[in-house]
C-alpha cells in the first residue's frame, strides 16, 4: 500500500468538510449516498472517508494501475464494506467511459489534489462529467491549492506552482475564476470555499 504523508495529514480536515455534505445530518432521505472519487491515489482517503460515512457507497477510481492496487489493498486491510472495487478512469475522457456511471445518479463527486498535477483537459473533463452525472443538488467537492482571480499566495504556493510547471508545463495551480466558468458552463455553481491547513482550500460546487 502507498501511504503518502500528505493524505495522512489532511484526511481529518477534509472529512470534517465532507461530513457536511455526506454525513447523516446532511442526508435525511432513505437509501445510500452514491460517491465517485476520481484520482483516488493510494486509497487512504477512500477507506478513511467511507468508514467514517457508512451511509455512502464509495466508488474510488484512478488512471494509474499501481494506484488501483494500492486502493484495493487499503480497503481490504481496513475492512470497509461500503467501498466498491476501484475502477480505471481517465477523467479527461467522456463520462461514458467512467465505469458505467449513469447520468444524474451521483450524490457526490470527489477530486482531491488532482487538478494541479494533471493537464487542464482533466479539469475540464471533471466538470463536464459532474454536469452530467450529478443529481440535481448534488455536489462536486474539490480540494487542493488554487490561484485566486489571477493571484497565488502565499509564497510557498508560488514556489510550488513554479516547481510544478518546471516538471510539466501543462501542470500548475488552477484559478478559481476559471473553475467558476467551467462550473457555470456545465450547470454547476461555486457555492462555498473553505480555507484548509497548509494553504489549501475545499471548493463546493452544487449541481443546479
């Protein structure tokens, strides 16, 4: 199993925000909440969140076969019954390729620390998929470092953005102004931004 230190550090603060959208208080209706996590990485988050949110049916996915093996190992080791087997998913491809998920069937779409280490077409694909697959009132939850209306702060995020672009010119912190545009183009709106530790943010997009 992969065990990235960042995922271990941020799992608690992220869960606090997720509870507001996938916790028992947020979901009064019958049945389970259907969740798709794209770019699930090691699987630590999927196992941790699903165990804490037993009313969810958590579908982890990733484009990396090594990550899929790690996810399966985490779920087995932590014995989390409400996590589905991980699926191979390229978020830059059309929603029709996303493991058979049907339109307007997801309550929550989760993307953690993906946008800045992926090409822009992956972010565009995420919003297109959210626009089709989320139920009305469903939520796209994203987490990571972001530029804000053309500005990056503090200096540590400026340095991080520079190092990402040196590694791959197509990578880098995405601007919340761009994300608002992508959201609106796909029937969502940015409902809330939550300041998180280590100069990250949680963004809540609501399907209209």
